[in-house]
C-alpha cells in the first residue's frame, strides 16, 4: 500500500500544503517547529481518524481558523483510495472514503494499516497502564473487527455500570438485579477480550524478542508479561467479590479495563533498570513487531512512520533500522529529522528511491 499524495488545509501549523510522495522513502527535514512531525501526524490521522500526539481534536485546527482538512490519495491493491478527514469547530469530525462518509469511525480502523515510531512512545514505558492497554488494543483492532466491537461495547457497559454505582450512592439505594445485568454483559465481553489479548501476546512476544535481538548490540533478556485479574478468576466472580468496594468508590474497580503489560529487562522493570538506549531499542522492537504482526494478519504492508528517529540513537543504529527497509519486505517509509545531510547520508547507504522535503 502506498500513499501517493497528501493535501493539508489549516492543519496545525500548515495553512495549505501539498505533497507528492516517492513510493519508497520520504524524508521531512528542517528546524524544530517547522511542522515535520505534523506531516507525519496528518498521515496518522488518515489511518486512525485522530492525532497520535494530541487527543483534543480541535487543537489540530490552525490558530484563528474554523476547520481543518487532511486529504490523502492511496494506492491499495492497485486501486486508488481517497481518504479525507475534516473537522469544523462546533461540529463532529467527518471521515470519508472515496466521497462517502463513514457512519462509524470504527469501520475505518485497519483499512489503512500504519505503524509510527516516535520519541512520544516513551509514554508506553513511563506512563500508567492505560497507555499500554491502548497500544495492545490498537494493534489487535487493526486486523480484528470483532475485538474492536467487543471493546467498544465493553466500554459502553462499563460506563453504564459506573453511572449506576454513582446513582446508588447519590440516592442512598441499591438494586442487585439491575447491577447483575451489567455484570453479566461485562463477563461475556470481558472474557472474550481477555482471551484475544492472551492469544495475541502468545504470537506477538516471540516476534518482539526476535526484533529486539536484531536491533540491539547487547544480549540482555527482555520480556513482556500480561497482567490481568482474569488469569485467576472469572470476571463475574470478581465483580461480585468487589461489590462493596465498587459501591464505596462509585466505579468498577476490577475488569479487563485494569489490565497491564509488564515491560522487563533481565527480569526487572525496564522503566527503572533500562538505560535510555535500551528503552529506545525496546520501543522500536515493539513497534517493528507491531508492523510484522499487522502485515501478517491483514496481508497489507503497513506504512511506517519514523518521527525524529535519531533521538537517543546513534547513526549506526539508525542505519541498521533503515537498512531493514532495504533487505526485508517493508513498504513505504516516512522519516522526520532536523539534519538534512545526516538523513541523506543514511538513506544513500541503502538502494531505494527517495525524496527529501525541506520544510
């Protein structure tokens, strides 16, 4: 799959900008603040319908403007696919494929498979469990619509159960039967989500370990373990067991929405015991494993976005990573960097066509 062209109107710092891309490697170079990362984020927007860096949709509209439009033309399975994401202040976001708006944004997820590697990924290591759950959910959802629907429905029921717990507290009342309805729904959906996450990690972790080995010069033992209350009990039993706690807290304190991933190096948390270089290699291996998994599952080669790739990595390591594009079956690559000469020196070492955009 190839992104042929991109058009931006009032997107972040761009008033109006058009790009025609090389089918293999595209580099955006320039000083900090000129919008290199914003171009990558616009491409991400076309895949996921949202920004990778800013969850507040209206903050992606250029200052003092009322709307933004991101327009991309892809070539997928030898067919043109035109995707437009637009947002007007005070209105709902619109995602269109070939002129037809999606009724549900979730229908678009996975249509344009994409993986981004960015310094912002460090949040996966340093932030709370929510960030790691979003990662695992994002990887699975790109190729598993059933999982995505289970997840959406689970979160709806969870929200309803939490609202009911608040209602009980405010009105000093309690109805076990009503709560039981939500418990049963959470049990059905949660157990399926848990099962899919567990099966996914059984496939994903060996791919990840193999990727880490390929990009790391060290021999440390790295691992990912899946932390979930459902390893030891059914969700139904856990919800019944925690009812008094949930009533006091006024929200659901147990379930797959509390799952986490432990990132380990030599059996210790990488957050505390990994150097910056080891953490960066860990994250890149994680993302390249995501690339491999999505490609295998969907049969489509994802776009690969490398944002500020020289951050915390030396040129040899970067050349090693970009070299993967040359000797493996990668597709189209988008890179941002502050140094044009440095980027070009690395790109020239591999035998692929490329374009450099100086912003």
